[in-house]
C-alpha cells in the first residue's frame, strides 16, 4: 500500500499458509517482533498474529484486535447456526467441519490442534480494545468469552469498492450463487431446494453457480440438469471482476448459509450492486439487511422448502419490480455502510 505520509514495511515471517505455521514463525522471530513493537505507539491486529499481543503488553503498548470471525472461541473460526440451541465443543465442531471437505488425516490433524483456541482466547483477552464487525458477532463472542465484556465495540466493515454497475436484467429470472460446494455456505440446502423445485416442475429460472466444486458435487449437479432439465450454469472459480459482471444481469443472489455470519461481504456487495440478497436468517444477515427490501426475502435456516418458496417468489416477479427493489437496496445499503462514517469510528478507537 502507498499511503501519503506513511511508510509500510512487509516482513516475510508474517506470511504463512495456516495459523499454526504463522504462530511458529512469530515465536521463532520473537526478537525481531520485540524491536518492531518497541517502535510502535499502538499495535493493531486485524487477522491472526495473536502471539504478538503478549509481547506488546509486556512492553506496555496498547493493542487493538479486529475480529472478523470467531477465532478466539472456534478453531475453524466459524460458529454453526445450530449451536444457538445445541452448543458444540470446539473439538467436535472442528472435526465435523474439516471432515466435510478434507481427507480424514487432515481433519484429525486439525482436530488435534484445537487446544490453540484456548491460547488465542487468552491472548485476545489481554488486548485493550476488541473490534467486532456486527452486533450479532459481539453478542456471540461475549456469550462464549464473557471476560471480554467492557472492551468490545461494534464497527461495520467498510463496504467493498464496487464500480458503477448498470443493471441489464435478463428476460428469464437469473439467480446467482457464489458459495461453491462449501458445506457451511449451505450448498446441500441449495441442492435440496433445486430437487423440490424440480419435483414441482417449477423451472422458470436460470442459476449461475460460481466457486469451487469437487467431482462428486459436479456429478450431482450434472445429474440434476439432465434428469430434471433444470437450467444450471456451473462457472467454477471465477475472478471477482467476473462476479461483478454477473451482478449486472442477476435478479437475486442466493445465500443459504448455515453459519453465524459475522458480516457477509457477498450480501453487502450484491445489495450495493442492485442485486436482491435472498438469504437464510442467520448470523448478522438479518441485522445488515434490516430496513431494506431483502428483509422480506429472509428464510428459515436449513430449510430447503423455505428457500424453494423464495426462489419461486423472486422468479414470479416482473423485471420492473426487481429493478425498483435493486435501486432501493442500493440506497439503503449505501446509507448503512457509509465509508466516511465507518472510517471516523475506526480512527476514534485509535485516538482513545
């Protein structure tokens, strides 16, 4: 980054493919970390460099931790929506989520590393200020780590920078899904909803699917396409610029997530692009989509029938109404996620 009046230094040992490797590198370079910390007035940790916190506190420095997930209370960084009623141990959650997408040896290795969560929780607990990105995230963090009470504050993330997108809606209702075959993004819920719609012989929509899809998932999708004649276009992993292009013709973005989203960039980006987010009622999504037209399209978590109903509702609307809703979404979200207001709140945390 090039910032007027500021110099930015990048250090190699803070680059790592996972947090275990990162923590080991920080501890191995502790002397260098101490020298850097000594020169600082405030230590700001926006991601995973938690071992720096005790070094900074030992040297009498102020520390701000910016949480974008649930790292201090969950090794996988996520909390499942089902845990609201049925709490789950970190060990069980880690194995279940890792085994859903990775080979057994990798899942077991990750599960064995879960004691790190307790260490992260302790490190974050000695920070001076903890920034959460939604009220929902703050509530869950404080329920699971009540010792953080009095040090948390909520500041929405600045909205993504989106170029002006001219909506040119397709004649046929077009839906967009960007979660790949990720279990936590509700891929299995979407598959069940598509089967329900096929059984009802409702096919008056086109679905574009972006993200990573394993061979097994591709076989299921291709079977759906050939067996039920459902209009699905599997795009695979595409660039962010290509996703933005898709928003120009998309009627709605489908978000069947099953985790406590701290703040969904996909939903915010869709809304600012004039695309209607059709989302499960999970995490911060009801919070960030409140007082917008998307509020009427929130559906019950892990409910394929509910998602199918919302797809029918959107597909049955006329293009003119979708355009009006999109314009209203843009206005409402631009007001809620005002970049200057968010910047002032962040600066104030450092000033204090």
